[in-house]
C-alpha cells in the first residue's frame, strides 16, 4: 500500500527543450568536477565527492514541461507553481517505459547536460518485476529483461559522474508482498553488482521510519547487497520529517556496517499527514542539497517529483500524472 510513485516523467517528454536546442547551459565544467568516482572510492568518498559539483537540475523535467503547457493555456497560478518546483534538482526516473535506444538517449542527454553544468545527476530505477505488488504503480519487467536493462543502464553510466537510487519500495514491500520474498533481494543484489562494477554509486530501499522495524529492513538490505552499494535511501515519495528519518536511518546504518544514506525531502514540509496518497495539507520540503559529511548522511534529495500524483486517491489522477492543483498546494504549504 505504500507505493505511490510511478513517476512517469518519461511519458510526457515528447518534445523537450533540450532536444529542440532551446535550452542553454553555463560554461563547461572542469574535468575534475565531471570525472567519474573511482571504483575503489565508492565507500570511502565524501558526500561532496559522490555528488561532485552539487545536484543536477534537469531542464526538461516533468514540472518544467507542465509549467510550459499550463502557461500556454493561460493557467497562470498553476504554471507558476510548476515553475517553482522545476527550479530545484529532481531525480530522473527510469522505468520500463524507457528501453533500448530510448533508454540510451534519455541517459545520454542528461549526462551531457550535467557535465556541461559540472553537476551530478541522480537517476532512479523503477522496473523491478512485479513492482508495487499490484498497487497503483504496478508494472515492471520480467527477471531476464530486468537484468539486461540494468546492464544497459550501467554501461551508459560507466565513465560518467552519476548516482542511482535503486527501486523505491522494492525491499520495504517484502514484509507484505510475500510472493517476492524469495527472489527480489537477489534481483536487486545482481543489479547492485552490475553498477558497482561500472563504478556507479547506488542507494537501496530503506523504507521509512514508520514502515518496517529497522531490524527487519536491515535484513532486507543486507540480502540485497547493501555492502556493495554506497548505502540506502529513506522516505522516497513519503512525508516524514527529516529528524525522524535521520534517527531511523542512523539505526539502519549501524545494522548494515555503517552504510551511508540519503533522505527524500521533496514533500515533507508539513510532515506526516495520515496517508501516503496525495494527503491534504502537504508541502514542499527543504531545498535538496549535499550534506557536509560529518554524519552518515550523504544528501537530502528530491527523489519523488513533487506535483506528480500518487494515484487515484484524494482527487488525484493516475499515478505519475501531473496534478496541477496539488502542485499549487505543495508550493503554498512549503517549508519556510
């Protein structure tokens, strides 16, 4: 029931500003800021080295496209909200809607843009078999296609600066999605090995403070290969506050050999509001940024795309579809 993501960013990207050549970028970054992280440094690097140059902002993101469309339609208030959201760096979601050459193109386009700005892009993989266990975001690839899909992404990312958030909800769901308990950790672990071999830092699903007990979630993380990943993530597409998530993540870290972690703060400006699905009163969280490195926290990110619906609940459209009135509310209720 916790999956509410299906950020179908890709499905809206039909005529992007980048493809049209209408977006300009700052001067080229230095070689040092765009060089890939050495494989040997996947665990020892500082947050500033993992996310060198800061977080990449996608110029043709879903909110950026929504802002343009709403503005053209004369819906100025909704366009302004989408534009506000688009000003922040948001993760780029890759699912089964991107395969083959289309997958290569979206990765290459964003890598090139990130390298021009000297920043680090954050990608999200979201195509694990039986994703969401039949919920709002149901879907995914077959096991064999999933393995090949991850190999292709890793090959595209090898030699470039990038970070991958691996399959939100995939591990936390195992406490209730018993049909996947036996095979899913192995599928995730295989993907982690592929990315590690390509020198790509990954973070695995750590759930959130109010989902599974930390001891159980740590078991899932260990089985899924967190030892070969950079660490884990928490609170993706959810609304829990930073302090509680960090306390929970520190417990998980202690149970997983000191794994590093990132927290999704995209919509937690008003904290937990009783439901994960388009809750009334939610607001944007703090601005995404890289941590100083004095704790196990690597970064506070916007992983979920704010303004994308969680599903057909509380007046929302299908999961991942832009929800204009909700985006307006998120901006109005944002953390200040």
